[in-house]
């Protein structure tokens, strides 16, 4: 079945979702951008936009090799991408919308805009775990998006600063432009631009965190959810773009480029291959693809901005998994962030040992449950898993609707406060308020090699 809605940009045609009663609008171009340029929001198209297929993903390292032949990439490939086909391009600024069929007539439903993780170097908005979220069945519109990654999204050069007035964070600016596009257009899909929640996991959660600390984006979103990447820490603070200039000049030189014009015309395969080699050989290379203090989107360190109360004064949900990357640190950051807020904020801990292997609640494992996409997964999911996903997606969609995850069907989730430091525990036992063992998390960090991309 096809669906057509009229947006401020023009008419757009969608298609059926895998879930009955849900319309999917895939691969909508929300912005355009030249290489190493900031995005320009799309405000018009000619004719009816065909949104029946997913758009290109950003170029990323896996664009240039076959994941199926890379044993070191096997875990996440098998989990989220095996059997799927992805196309890659610098022309990658697309988003996807899932909405209830009946909402297309002008309902004002809450919206969740999800930003994918992948270390700022990988991923896209339509991997298996994102394909067909259950949220529209619960009265919440779902949006996922692609943004520029690696050197395309996070390069910093003085020549670029001279050209635009600032440099770095191109990928974060893509995300912000997508959120702006949603604000301007989501009414046509039945959404309420005054009730938008932004959500992310891992680097996506870190991205959400930056948007919540940024002076930009005021009024564009009203709640935030962060999994495995919430909170602030000196170790994870953004540095000045100048710290990365030498590294990116080295990449430029290795590519044989002496001018921006040459660098922009360079074949993308060459850019990625030389960046990959340089980040292993040059000091600071591993941190050179990350958010920076550009003075515009990011205006201070997270620690300083939180201390000054400069974060968005909204409600938050934040949490971690038991076999996360650096689990005691990620868990504590999420709790501390929620406790520091003036509005009711809710922390969780996820420890479900996913069936099918012995990796436990690895980094990203909770996404299957939040999105309600367990049937897309290869794992022999049990009734316990489907029941847990039903609970988690209920809490999440309630939060998107009301700023409070609680309903009547599940355990009461108490907000964090100076006196209330328990979190909601999802996983092996009954869903309940409790705490995670710090000693166990430390032991896990020291003994268990975290599964991560």
C-alpha cells in the first residue's frame, strides 16, 4: 500500500511497514552538503518525493571491505547487518519516519528522533534493529537518520575554519539539521513538533548529550533518552579543534593534497584509507574523529556546562548495560546525570543475558528491546524477551508522551534525586527498582573484553 502526505517541502509518498497499520516513509532527504561543508536544510522538492526505499548511508570503513570476510567484525555484522544490503555515498543526509496510518490525517502524536551509534565512524538509521520500530503501535512516531561519519563528519582544519568561521562537528550539525527538519515537517505525518524526544545509544547518546548542552536547538526537542553514553566526565570532554589540526594536515599530506580544493576532489576511498593508516600511526589519531569545542554547537566542556546549569532543562532517561564498554563508568555517569537534573529524570540498568551466546548484556544489546524489533533478530528469543521488550517500549513511549515513563501496567519507576539513587532494573529478574553492584561492574570491566564495534 502507498501513502502520500503533503509537507511544507512538497508531497511525499511512503509505503507499508512490516507492522500492520504503520506507514513507512524511507530515505527522505533532509539536507544537502558538499564535502567538508555544513549542511543546508531541504525546504522544497519538485514533484512527489519517493520515500519507499532507504537512502544511502554515510561512507564508513565497512564501505570498502566485505564484513562477511572479516572475522574481527563478525559479532556486530551477524547481529545487525547479516543478509542486508547497504549503499554508501557522501550524499547520505536522509531520514526515515514510521507513523500510524490513522495519524496521517493530522493527529498531534509525540515523536522520538533516534540518533544511531557506531563510534562516530559507522552505522546508519536502518540496520535490522531499527527497521520497523514498535513505537507507532503505541502512539508515538519514530524517526531515524543518517549523518556523516569519520573524516567526512568530524574533520578539523584551520583552512575550513577560515572558510566557514568554525570547523568540526559536521556530523553533529547534520543531526541538528535533521531535528530541525522534523520540527518543520512532522505535522504532515501526524506528529507534534512541540513534543519531540531525542534518543541515542553509544556515540548516538553522546551526540544527544551534546545537543542537550548546546545553545543551539532550543525549542526543537523537549525530552532526551541516552543509552550507554549519557552524562559528563573529564575523560570524555570535547577538546579544541586546534588539537586535531596536525593530525588532519598529516592525512592531507599522505593523500598528496596541498589545498582544500584538491582534498575535496580526492577519491573517497583514498581519504578513508589514508585516514585509517594515520590514526594508527599518528599521536592523537584515535581521538581525531569526535566532537570538538567549535564555539557554536559545543561551547564548553560537559563538566563545566553542567556545573553552570547550562544543560537543557528537560526530563531525561539514561542507563547502561551490565557488559557495557567501561560499565562502572558508563553506569555512574548515567546515574549522576539524572540526579543532577531539576526536572524528573529516570535511570535504568539492563542485564538481560541475551539467548544465543554467552556475551551477556553487551553494548547495544538493549536496542532490540527498546525498538521492539526482536523478530528481526537471529537469536532464539524467549517469552521473557518479548515480555521485557513490551515493558521497555511501554516505558519509553510513555516518557515520549508525558515526560514520565510510568503507566499502570508495570513496576513504578521512581525518578532520581539527591535522596533517591536507585535505578530501574531490566533483565534477568523481575523489573524493579534497585542498584547494580559497582564491584561486579569493575570486575566485568577488568576481566571481560567488551563486545563493541
